[in-house]
């Protein structure tokens, strides 16, 4: 019995491949449009199509979603065959932070409505597929998304037009002959071509998409299953109790998800994703745009070619973020709206990075694919923070986002170590780094890595980057030492080394100080720390209270001016030692280092 997790094709056989794999679509002469026009057309009302529709609707764009079924999420009405999802639904994490909780919610789509979280639709850790159908129906209905149901797009053509956004329009024709004109085409049909086996006798093989799910049909039989993935084990578990024996064959070893850290590999002997993984993916850019047809974007499971076996882009908890990245790219390209960013004073750089690596879901789920980019302002007095930008598009950041990288930048990425996956690899290998900051570069479990560039890398540098490097070699790099609970908040182990790395790159002091220390710095130093420049010199120093002053004196962080007859010169403390409570002594001028993890603490 051959198995392949396959779904009904969104439209006639070959539609997705015609659009995505053969960009040389038939071209018709330009003519005046006599068909309904939409700026954006989305094919498919599955999770990816609805996610993109949400972003388009929130932005007030002209769009329509085309779905051949009478309701959204038709894939999940049939798959997985035994109705159990492997996408986790962890309802309790011990934290109230909504962004962090999405790290453990692999089913919810992104929206502004807290009631549209999947935790309200199922209490099960591995939910039933029917709950997903119900959830997607509510998502489309409650948000009023523009979906044309019972509409099958039979073919797509191009009409050249120099006035069009992309130099042509996409002409979609449905089963009734009705045509629709679209400026941008977003394909979210999923992967739905069954795995075809070809060997003598293969005509007798039954596929996963059609095999019986009734165990009684296999009573007393000897069963051969071709494949050892989720679908194969899902089927084997279903008939295990009634067969004589089950034999499983595959071309490769069993790949366990806990060892490879790839959700498409075997997750459990009882569960299946219902997603096909051996189907050919379309060739697309790191921006998810077709390499042959400008304005044609691939969303959802089919976009997994960008990060196949490397990240989570083929699954809801991954492509909900890649869809948002595509929307942000389109917003700037066609509407002049720059990529969202937050501008902050440089003194908040360390805390901004620490917050994101500890909370952000998109950065965590789409590791080594989407990264945060920090653009430095002149003289490193402030920075712009851009979230979840496609890493391999970094050379084109300015033209894709409308933001400028004139004074250097940091890239914040999440990475596994070099031994995280493979038949002879172990994410917990004995000589990995688990607590020593000077060896943090040997961290093997998922951990933050910060790259510093003095200017944007070129496309050539990205293309010819070192093997197994997600980005070209930077001017400096910093690994935050791994933590099994992915909690990077240790003051000495995580925060202090990061701050010193940033200070070395920027040649400045990022600590916070009391107003008294800033006053003394003004008398003794030519260059004040940014905290004093942005606070004390603008009459925004920390206000003192008697209890705070007394605490500072007792902890030897402040002089006791109340002591009778004690002159200022009697104190042996240097001006730089007057930091806030709990601050370490001034380490002196920052020292440049390629890898700050080697620096003395």
C-alpha cells in the first residue's frame, strides 16, 4: 500500500504547476479590460489564503479570494484521513504574553481579535481536523473576508499592459467562463499532487488519499506500507490491532522530528499532519515571488521551497508570518507604505533585543528565514527596529522596505548549531555550550545570533556566503548561549555579554546612570554615555528620594554627602562607578572583538 498525504487540487489537475512552475503563461495582446478588476486576487481559502485576506482587508485593499468549495478550509474536511492533527494546541504556558503564547499555538492565524485563537475551539493538545474547519469558517465569517465560494478557476493567462503594476494583468477564468482581472496574484492552493510510484505492479498500490480508514477492511491481512513518514505511521497505527503483520519500506531512515527539529518529520506513531512533503515545490525567490512572473506570489504550504527541511514555512505556525512579510513587501511596492518599524534611543538597544528573542513568535518559528533588522542612525544615537524580514533579501532591504541602512545594522536571527540534525548528530551532544559564555558559539540548541554589518551585504556576498551560514560573514558576530527552556534573561550569562558586544560594535557605553554620575561625567569626559546625553543633559535624570539615596549609600554606589566633613576627594570610587543599583563596575573603554563571547567578563 503506497501512501502519500495529498489533498484535492484547488482547481483542475495541474493548475498550481501551470502557475508556479511554468511562468511562461500564454500572453494575449493588451486590450481594454472588460472584466471585473481586483488589485489582489487570492487563490484558495485555506489558512494561508485567509491569512493574506486578513492583512489585505485591514489595509483597506481591493481584493477577492477564490475558493472552489462551499466553505473555507476544504483540505481539512478530508485530511488527515484519521482526523488527528499534529499541530500542537498548548493552551497554557504559564505566561500572559500573547506574542509568546503563539510560540506554542501552531493553529491560530494572526488577527486583532483575541476570540479568534484556536485555543477557544479545542481543548486537545492535538486537535481534531473538524475543529480546524470550524475555526477557519469563523475566521472568515467574523472578519467579513471577501471570499467567492463555489468558484473554480480553470485557467490563468497574462495580458501585457505597460500601465499595470507589474507590466501585465493576470486574467483568471472560472468554471462558468467568467473572467477576472488581477494586478497581483497570490496562490495559496497548497500542495495537492499525490505521490506517484512507478514500478512493476504499482498499478495495484493504493494511495493514502484513497485507502480505507476502516480497520475491518484489513482483518487478518499482511500489509506492506511504502513510506515511513507521518501518513504511513498514522495508517499503520489505525490497522495494527487487526492485521497479521505490517511491513514498512522507505528510501531513507526514519526521521524523528524531535531529533531533526523539523515539524514535517515523524512527530508521533499515532499522528499525521496530512501534508504532502515529497511533491515538487515551485521555484520562488526568498521574497516568495515567482522567478518567472512578476506579481505572482506563492503562499502557504507551497512556499515551503524557501525553507524546506530548514524551518516551519510549510505549516500554519510558520506561513502565517511569511504571509505577513509578503504583505509588507506589497504595501511598499504598490502603496508606498514603508515596512513597519519602531525608532528608539540607542540606550534601549539591549533591552529591545532581549525582549524580542524571549517573546517573539515569528522570529522563533521561522528561524534562519525571517530575522529582525536593526538600522542604526547617525552617530549611533538611535535605531530603527524592523521585525521579521526575509534574511536572504537583505541586500535589497532599502528598495523593498523604504528604510535606509546608511550607518550600519544588526541582524537578529535564531539558529541551531551545526550538530542539530542528522543520523549521527545530537542536539544535546556532550561538548556543546550550555553555560559558559566564552563558548556560546558552540551552542547547538536553538539560540539567538546577532550579526553586525557596517553596510548592507551585497547580493554576491549572500550568494557566495560560507557553507551552512545563513548570512555572509559580518564585521562582528555574537551568539547568546543556548538555554534548554529558551529563556535568555540571565543577567550575567545572557544580558551582560550581549550589552558588551553591542558596546564594542558601537564604541559607546549603553549602561544607565544616576544623574549624579552624569554630572561627574560631564566634568571628566569629552564624550558622555548616550544615557546621559539623552536624559541628564535634557533635564531628565533619575529623580532622587531619601530611601533611594540611602540604599545607594549602603550599597556603596553613591557617596554619603550627609557625612560631616567628608570632602568629595576622599572617595576612592571613580565617576564611572556611579551606575544604578545592581550595575557592575565600569569595565573601561570598550574593546573591539570579532566574537564578544571570547571577551573577559
